C-alpha cells in the first residue's frame, strides 16, 4: 500500500541473524531481505547495522526520499542479537558462545564508533558525558519502577485493545 499510495515511509528491517532460534539463511532463499523491495516497487538497501554512521546515512537518504514525495524505502540493517531471544533458562543450542563473544568483542557498534570519533572531530569526553547522563536516567527509571506499587490486576488489559474501526470510510 505504501508504494501504491507513494507514502513517505521508511521500513527498517533489523536483520539480527536469527529468526527466534533459526539462522536467517536457513529460512530465507534470497541473499537479502532488502531484495524483497523490488516486489513492492521501492528501493531496498543493505547496510552494516553495526556501523552507526552507515545506518545514519542510509536512513537519512531514505527519509530525504520520503520527504521529497518519492515514496517508501526498505533498509535492511545487518546486525547481531547478543542476548537470547527469550529470558529464562534456555541455553541457546542454536549458536555457540564463542560466536556471541566474537561479535561483542570485535563488532560492538558503540566500541566501533568510539574507535572512529577522531574522524568526526568529536571528543571522547563528550561521549563519556552522554554515557553518564544515560546511566543516571536509566538508574532513576529503574529505581522509580522498583519503588512504585504493583498495578492492580484489572489494569492488565488497559490500553491493549482498541475499539474496532470502520476501514470502509
């Protein structure tokens, strides 16, 4: 519909290597998710999702297209999911710990970005300040949540559903 109506939409598919517990290459016959954009008459692009600058540039290009009235775009960011799909005792038999460790140690986006900040005339101290501000904000939010009373059970479905709408308008 976005292509039919030339909607200003940017679709970002975060390809983290796995569909729950299945390596994506075992479930997708094509070389990329972005290749599917052809069927919808929109440009598709693959970008290194571990590279903050590359992602920014690809999204900016797609947003500029959308704002210029040129319709939707699809961006596939190739990234990695460090944590298990679900929280719990599941032990991840679908991948080795060494694989996860390698991605963490050699391809972490924040570490890679910090290693290149001199290219953009940024100061490490500025990044450290931002990190600390975020840490303080997150810690305060966690503490607020811990100190807050449990919501009543009857609120479990509040703001979950909406009234049916008439799509024939």
